[in-house]
């Protein structure tokens, strides 16, 4: 587990747009979505629905889900799931479509909302809220809880015409003026008037996070669905639906909790005759080796070969973690680690298949295997020097480490090695200079290489170097009125001029914010200044400076 970020506001979901930007979007229960890019949060919010949307947030309510359209890179559409106060029916779940701004890729158009689907919530808890597009069919899948309270008192999980306690499947592309979505013709209950046609799977209590496997390099397991369903008082469960399923699975709640018959369920003929799809993992409800509130995760498809292809999930209360992977013969291999990290509210996956976890207390972590390299970076920082970029990092543990490869990129995506540093194999502070930095953005990362050839990457940092700026002053000599001409390829920057007399005393200073370059700036000095030689110091907001001697006559 590697800490990446702190100070988030009640994060409950993570999503990436798969548009080549490398961004990860973090959903806050309170109603905002922020962007993580190149290891740092971008300023402001991508979306803010905290006002004007009647949002009801807190506990298990609020902004709960986010999914980007598979063609987001071209159509800019994304979908959210949130609870709001309907003036007529009260607490309600809404799935809405928004679009990104036409002018800023890091800003959503909050006025573009189209309400896609709503359904009432009879209680405040068990709202589900996760959204996912399947890589197999491109449809939008929606997780809904059983409506709340305890023991599903209205039996919504087994009610055929209710959207509660289900996984729903809708087509958001095949729409008309009459409806913002359509029902896929191959949904399992289309044509059965007893069922709501949107239902894909049913018999769920509170599916707190589900996901699809993106598949390995050969496409194996692409489209497998994994569901973490929160239990009541006996079992937590993980449900699994293989790719190619025709849907219709009934996972049993409230007749079953985990693999056992629910002792609180009505012993009706209905439950006696129910054939439920039992979970692939049923975890006893306890605070030590078991679980008390499961958080569903993702199948890992990143660079760490030790956990490749494993479905990773955790318990919110006691911090136990597990991983599951199909064993090729219809069963599943399991790994378990006790008391690793609690308070995990959601998992997410970036474009390269790396898995991240957030805690409701506001922290974001990148998932690493227990066999990850035994190097712990406490800092990785960079700064501008006069003619170079300086990188500095510290370690508090190193074992069997070979070297650090320093990699640089102009776009934060395509990295190339520009140098190496041998490892000390003890806690150490390192310093390395890039003596030929790029103009503009310089993205850096460390490739930490073990003696056996295995490796892992650090976080990415960015150092911006402004292109050389040329300043010229005229007329010179001057009677007190003069013009500074600034040549620059940057479109906008701050600019400060300071004037010093022959004794080094400041006699004039002026700062202009947001200057569009290249430009000419006009100045007038105090006519009471004595004649003589003065020094002009000119500086941009990014720290590029120049000096010029000027004669006042």
C-alpha cells in the first residue's frame, strides 16, 4: 500500500475517463468531483452539485457514483448517481447525464444535466449508487440497494417490479425525445410483465461497489462482473458473474445471506423454492478474521505481476483485505491479509490498470503487492535551479535495490530514461540534476529497480521551465518615460519591474498581473529623481529575471 494523497472530503468513488489524459476523478459524498493528475489535485472542482440540485448527503446518501461514457473522449458525456430530496416523494435516487465544458476539459458543464432514471428510496440507507459501463456490451449498469432499514422489510430484493436490490442495465445511446434511455432488447426480463425490464440481476442487499474486469492482454475474462454485497449480521459476500452471462441471476437476498438461508427471512414457500446464485466468497460477520461491511474492488491489471489478475477487495470496518482469482477449474484462489487498512470506502482503476483505494477519512492509496520492492520513498521533490532541474528524494528503507532510473516526459505519459543513480541500500537522501531540461513542462518519475530486475515506479512530479525571455528598454538614455518590450512564447504571465539607484536603493516598483506576452509596457519615473545610472530588474511570475542599466538624463 502506497500513500498518494491526503485531505480529501469523504471520497466514495473513483473513475477514469480512458481518454489518454491519465486523470483519475475522485467523487465526494458531499457533492463534488475533483481531478487527480500527475500526482496532484487540480484546483477547483470538475463538478459541484452541492447547491441547486436538492442533494441529500451524509451517511449512505449523497453523490455516490460516476461513470464515463466509453466514447467520452469524443462526446464528453459522463453519468452520476446521487440522492436528492424530491418535493413530492422525498428521498430519491437519480442517475443523470452531464457533459464536459466545451472550453475546459477539467470543468464539467453543471447546466447540462439530463435526468436519466429516478426511483424512490424508502429509507436513508442501502442506496448502492455505483455506475459502470461494461467493456463487453457498452451498456450502463446501475447498482441499487434494497431500500434500507433492516432485513429488507418490504422484500424489495425479491420484488420483480421494483428497481431496488438490483443491478440495472440500460442503453443511454439509443434514446428518443420521449425517454432518456432505452432497455436493451436482450435484457433477461424483457417481455415478462411481472418484471421491471431494466433489471439485469436481482436479490442484492446493498451492492457497495461492483466492477467489470477489463481483461488481460489477450482479452481473457474481459467483462467478468464482480459485486461486493454488504451483509446484515451473518455474512458478507462477493458475487461473480462471468462474461457472456445472459443475466437474470438471483443472488438470493433476503432469502439468503451469503451461502446460508437467512434466519430472519420469512419461511415462505417462495424462499423454499428459490434457486439462488450463491456467492463465490461468503465471509463470516466478525471483527477479527472476518468482515462487517464489505467494499467491492477491481481485478488488478497493472504492472505488478504478483497480483496480476486478482480481484482485490476489503472490509470497511476491520481493515482486512482479500484477493480472489479464478483457478481455471471453476474455483477461486484466495489471499488474505488481516488489519491492512480500514475505512476503505471505494476502489478505482486508472488507464493502465493500476488499482487505488480511498478511505472515507480522506486518504488515497495505490495498491501494491506484499512482494513489492522493499524501498519506501518518504519524499520525491523537484525544483528549478539556474541552469538545471534538481530532483531530490529520500528513502527510509532499502533492501537488495540495484539503482534508481530517472525518467522524464514532456507530456506526463511517454517517459524515457535520462540518467541513473546507484542505490545505497540503506536509508538515504538522494540528489540528481537534469542539466539539459526541456523548455516548458518536465515530468519526472523514478523507476526503482531491484537486483533481480523487478521494478516499480514512484509518483510523478512536474517542473516547469519557462523559455528564455528577452527584454529590451527604449529609449535609453531616457528623460523618465520608457518602454519595456518583452518577447515570450508564453501567452500570459505576471510581470514585475524594480528600479534601483547607484546605491542599491529601490526607487520604483510595479507589478502587473496576467500580462499577455509578447507585449510593450510603458513606465514613467518620478521626475524628481537625480540624473545618473539606474538598474532595472525585470521578473516574470515564473521567476525568469533580467537586468538592464538605464541612464536617466
